[in-house]
């Protein structure tokens, strides 16, 4: 399927592995000139070797300054503005209300909320001027249905959803769509970290689809939401979780 975005420029943060990598790969296969990023240069270069014409930038989006610098470097490397932005970042430490210190919330919010705000501030005005753009944030199904033992992620990513929904309404008439995509249990390092490799088979049985999701399939959904065909989808938060979320809305 031709997504209508061949020749567009794209930036995917935290994309040297997992869902970020899969999303960047799908955009590149759709014909986008794609910037990928990560903190570990060796792993980043390995990822870049697997993505057609990828532009790797070593960056740390755990701070506002790092997030701003990534977008600025991406524009410099691309030689133009960013048409498509997919925001992603690693998850904060696990923990419950009782085990999580107040200061940890500030760090998590900068990582998973303020990084998104900062990258949008650096890209959206250009998109508005061009009258075309795509913003997509990788968040979590926990925004709809909190997951035990990841208090920090549940809290920060819920804030992202509120920010994106509000911005989507403000800029919809400018031809810029703003959405989030909510992964459930996918075969990534983060899921292994939280649940343990030895528990994957049992974990799959908790998913109505009776399996752990494929990162590559997730990436293709992300790319579609950045497509020309998805031009009328904005302000949406879309679960890609094998039926894990049981609510009506």
C-alpha cells in the first residue's frame, strides 16, 4: 500500500531498538528520509545499517535540552524541516506509589512528557506554515488502563495524552494531525525488563489475542497514522494491544 509520504522527512526519537526502531523502519520503507536517534552510539549505528538511508543522530531525550537539540540536529542533517515526528522515549523505573519518591516524578515527567512538548515546539510551527505535518507519540495502553508497578510511566504518559489532545484541536485546521499510539505487550526489551523473559508465555495468555505483539506490526500501524490516507485522524489515542483494553471508549 502506498502511504503517500514518499519523499517526506521524518524523525523518530529513541529509535535504535524496539517500537521506535520498528516505526522508523516502516517510515523508511514508505519512502521517507528518516532520522533515527539513541543514546548508545554503537547500537544506533547497528540500527541505522538495517534502515534504508537512515540518518543516525546520537541524542538523549531524557531532558528538554536534549530533546530540543535532537530536532535541531535533525533539521541540520536533513537540510530542511521535519514533516513527520514520532516521539518515543524509554520507560522510567518501575515502582508503586509507596516505593516511588517524589523527586522521581520530576525525572519521569521530563523524560516522558516534557521531551514530547519540547520536540513539538521545535517542529509544529514549521508544519503549520507548510500546511502539512504529522505528530505521533508512542505512549502506552496504561494511559487507558493503569498497569501495576509502573506508577511513573502511568502518570507521565497520561500527561502526554492531555497535551496532544489539546494541541490537536488547536492546529487541526493547519493540516497537521496529532495522535498517540498506545502499545500493550510487545516483544521489546522494555517488556522483558518489566516482566522477565521467563514469564513471556504466561503473559501472552493474559492478552485476548493470546500472543505478545510484534514490534514490526506496531511500526506499520504507526506509519499508517502518518500517511496521507490518515489525514482525517487527529486527536486520537489508538490502542494497539491485542484486545487488552476492555473499555468501550
